[in-house]
């Protein structure tokens, strides 16, 4: 195998999905704390109290009614509030990561743990200390932290005041990011500004719905503010410590045309531009691509973009391109004969691939395709910071968990990474998603498990929280020890 000798093998999590302790240590609530549990069929809701004091619920990414505030309401379970309680278990969990031989661990910092409402001038000291302790614990085992600054968990207070449609949130984010860079200088070197920043536009038309022009207008505006916030953070991160390696984080879905009809080929190309290249181009090249005019015009989008924004985008380009990869999808202009419908995926079924219980296509070659295409486009170091299989696990009588399907999934993806490296791609790291079982972002379920480490916790929030090693735990340990030779 041809993995470089200092290749960063590891695993990935996000604060809102593992940490819990939502109201401990001076933390304020994030929107994810008011998001209910769902399933592949039942969407997740965000709950609130309206201006007349009545409880209500709405779908994610839809506007909060005037005068309402997010709140816990009776009859719902909010899985992210407690998650898998990394807040209290981090020492035990990190020891298990070290046992697997992790070189890196990806985690995120909960914004509302440092800035409970998001608007405070000074950060919450207890929150700062919590992450300092986590980073020190990682360093104890020579595990390099890889830290996402924003992973889907904007403070609820900011969300109630316009969220990312409010330009002022850029300053709030920049203050938060600056605190992270300053406080953890010397402890953290690898940073990601926004998790899957491209989701806002890429998933606008999911679930068979057609987004309105107003929805496009808002989505592109949100993205613009986030891209500016990211670029400002990159500049500050570099000024604080020139050793910092700061990356973008793109939800990487490889797209293929379903037929050789030129209409499909063209549609597929346009989907790459809208879904994947749009953000990567801004973050890696420092400017919007030529195709954005077409994309904006299509939906009569007029953005608030200043001259200063454009300069920021230019000066805040990233040092590495990082992305998640789970699956590929098909694009077609033709009537669909065979449709896939899972959570976050809908569209034509690829007859050459198999699908997970959540409808996600198993496509390791799609990862090679993505790596080679993106490296050619940006020529920056790449890191795969999420990849994994969400699956049902069965605990045997003796407590063992035989997750051969997960091992098979990883093995095939790692083989393709190796080929890409042989072809010249500068791939520097790989962190598998949910190295410890966690709350699913899409469905809020626990039973959609990703971990090498099992956590005894169910969809209703019941369980002992006990951690145990799955078969894949021992397998990944060998992979790391042999630097990818022993698959
Ligand atoms: P879950 C959709 C499609 C691809 C990746 O997803 C996605 C999503 C949003 O759910 O998100 C990333 O938990 C995300 C993680 C998330 C992971 O993929 O729905 O960065 O927070 O948990 C897996 O199975």
C-alpha cells in the first residue's frame, strides 16, 4: 500500500451528535437541542412556543413564525441534548480511540458552549476549559485534534434573530472562531470552518420537492454570508498561528448522468457546479465561478455582496480541501423508472450499485472519482473527514457485535483511496464518520449506527451509555498499525 508514513488515520464526530450536557457548564441551547428524533420515514422537527404561548413544530430549514422562540414541548424526545454524553465520557472515549491507534480525531466545538447566546463579548470560561481538557487528553496520546468550528449547531438565540440571513452573524461567528484560534493555539493545528457548507443549496430540492425562488434567494444569501465568515476566519487563523492548516468541508456526493443523453450529461455537470463546486471554488480559489451568474439568474436571485466581501473571499482561501463521502447519485432529465428514496437521497437508482437501509448507495469507486477530480481542480492537500456506513447492529448474547458489513464498506473505500494516491493525489488523512456511535444528523436516530465503538443507548434515550468494541474496532486497529496494508 502507498499511504504516506505520516498519514492521519482517525475518526470523526460533531459536538451536537456526541457531546450532550446541553445545559451544563454555562452552555446555552443550540437549535439542534430543540430538534426532535425522526426516522427514515418521519422527518425531524424543530419545536417552539409561538407569540401567543402555544406550542408548535416546523420542518428544519423553514422559517420560525414571527415572535416565536425555540422551546422543548411535551411529547417529544430531543436526542441531541444528551447525545452519547461525550461531555462526561471523553477520557474513556479518547482512551478507546488511542487503543485503535488514532493519529487524529475530528470533533467540533459547540458554539453555544463558548458563547451561550452567540452575542456575548466574552466567552464562557467553563466552556473554554472543557475543550482545553479534551485537547490535552488527545495530546497525551499523540492524537492530533482536527477541529470543526461550526457543525450545524448555531446558538438558538441567533437562530431566533434571523439566523444566517442576518449579516451580523458573520461578526458573531468571527468572534467565536477567533476565540477558538487564540485559546487553543499550540494545541490544535488542523481546523475546518464550516461543516458541509454546501448542503444549504445542494439539498434544497431533495425529497422530491421543488424549491421556490424565495428559498433559493435565502439559501444563496446564507451561503454567501457563511463563505465570507469562513474567509475571515481563515485570515484570522493564519494571522494567529501561521502553522494552522485550515480547510473547507464539502459534502461530497459523486454524481453521474443516468444516460448518455447529452441533456443528462449537461444536467449532471450543472449539478456538480451547483452542489459541489460552488463552495469549493470560492473557498479554494477565492472567487465565485463563472457559472454562478447562470445559477442566480435561473431563480432571480439578487445577493447582498459588498466589495469588501469579495476582497475577503480572495484573501481567505483554505490550505486544504476536506470533504465527506458516503455515496454517489444519478442525474437524469428522463422519467424515473426505478426510484431510490431514503433520507437525504432521492432520484434514479443505479443498477450497478447496492444501497444501505437508509437508501445511500455503496460506491467506493465514486470516492476515487471524487478524489481525482477534486485534486486535479484545486491541487491542494485533500482529507476525507467523513466516510462510513450507517447500519443496524446486533449485540450478541456475549456482548460481541459482528459488523462485517461495516468492515467491508471501509475496506473497499480504503482500497480506492490507495489507488488515488498511486495516481498522484495528495491525500493526507482519513477520519471515518461516527467512530463511536452517535445521534444521526439526518434522522436523529441512534439505531443508524456508524461506530467502531458501540454505545448502549436507544432512540428514546434509554440505555446505560456503556461503551463496547465491535469487530470493526479490532479490524481498524490493524489497518492503522499496518498503515493501510492489512485490510
Ligand atoms: P446521518 C446528508 C447527506 C450526506 C451527509 O449523516 C450528511 C447529510 C446530513 O445528514 O451529513 C453528514 O447522520 C454530516 C454528519 C452526519 C453524517 O453526514 O444523517 O456532516 O453530521 O451525521 C451522516 O446518517
